[in-house]
C-alpha cells in the first residue's frame, strides 16, 4: 500500500463526536494487501474565504478505487454565428479618422477621433470629419437597415416577387471557452467488516460536510447568519499503477484536474433494490455519486501541462 494511504482514525468517529479537520484520512477498500493499483485521492482544501494562514491548506482526504466512469472528460468551446453584412460594408468603407480606426479594429482610437471632433476645430472641419465618419458608419448602418427591412412582411413580399433574398453573409465567430469542465464519479462501497463499515460512514460524512458552506457573522443563531462561507475545494489526483498522473508523460492519455467545487453528492443505501443491513445496523451497500466542477478555464498552456 502506498505510504500516504496510512492514517490514524479518530477515536470517536460517529454521530455528534465526528472529528473533522486536516487529520482526517479515509480509504476504501481498507487494509488491502497489496494496495490499490489504480486509485483517486480527493484532497479537501480550505476555501479561499478562510483566513490567510489556512487558505488552500489541506482539510483531510479520501482515497477511493478508480471506477470506470472516472476516465471521462470533455472539452467545449463556444462558437457562434453572426450576420456579417455590416462588417463587410464597414471594411469596404474608405473613410479616414474614426472610420479607419474602426476598420482596423482600434475602437479606442475611433472613440478618440469622435471626441476630437466634438472638442476641437471649426464648424467646417467638424462638418467635414463628421461627414467622413457618417459615410463610414453609414455604410454599415445602411446594410443593417436593409437587413431589417428584408425581415419584414414587405421585404418578404419583395423577395417572393423578385425571386431573390438578401445574402446573409453569415460568419462563424469564436465566443470564448464553453465553460468549466465537469466530472462525475460513482462508487459502490460494500463493507467486509465492522471497521470498514465505519470507514464508509466517515467517507460519506467527509464529502457531505466539506461540500457545504459554513456560517459567517452570526445573528441570533446559525440560521440567521448574515453571510455564508465558501465550501471546501477539492484537489483530485489520479494514480495509475501507484504513480501520480502529473502530466509529465506526454504519451499518457489520462488527464489532470484543476481544483473543483463539489456540485452534487448523492447516497443510495439499497442493495439491488432491497433494504439490507448488517448486524450493527449499517447498510449492506452504500453507493455514492458525486459531481464536481473545475474552478479554472483551460488554455493551450493547460493542455500542454496534461489537463
């Protein structure tokens, strides 16, 4: 068994005496020999709303076998489409000043040019520059106006009569990352002893407690707390053949995971649709399902690092 799997359990680990903190370390299956070849470490990290001295520090961990659904991830990007007719008209414009700045994509310079027209120069110069900008911007505006007309009943009637429609000039645009990656895990925990049944209880309590917020400034009681603190984050580490997947092997298909918040946690204590308990009233089977969301968007640098 890997050295970091060894741990000391609280003397009292159930009910109201449950001991939570950095010293908590639970494992399933427990006391396996040889140790788990492939497993996952879920390391709780104190939230960044806690004091500076404890922020990001370890708040205990759970080690579980690697289930089949752990080996999945997905990457998404937001790709949209736009009506590019106004853009085409703008690029065809031959204006100077604000128009040239807009064509070049320099919106700051365009705004400055417009401000200069307002602040300085005689009436004739203002008129000349404003006319130049009107030509540049008007071309795009006119295109947009025609596009709007084409969408009306009158425009559609004209299209039917002429057998022609406005060319939509659609363009694909990149709108940014599609969102944060999400990860889901399901574990079926069946105790082989009373000691392992306690371990499973501790694991369930560990995740439930650390996914929830704490209370901040208190009113009369906890329920009337003015604020809630952030829940713990989770550092999720994969181990294959007892070796950490750290992104250093460029040929490894597995991926690393940035710190995550736990979005959901579900428990099911039935066994094949039946209600079954051990002699000490512990359930015969505990199935836990968890979903996490990464706290950091990915870039090319992250991909090169093994995420």
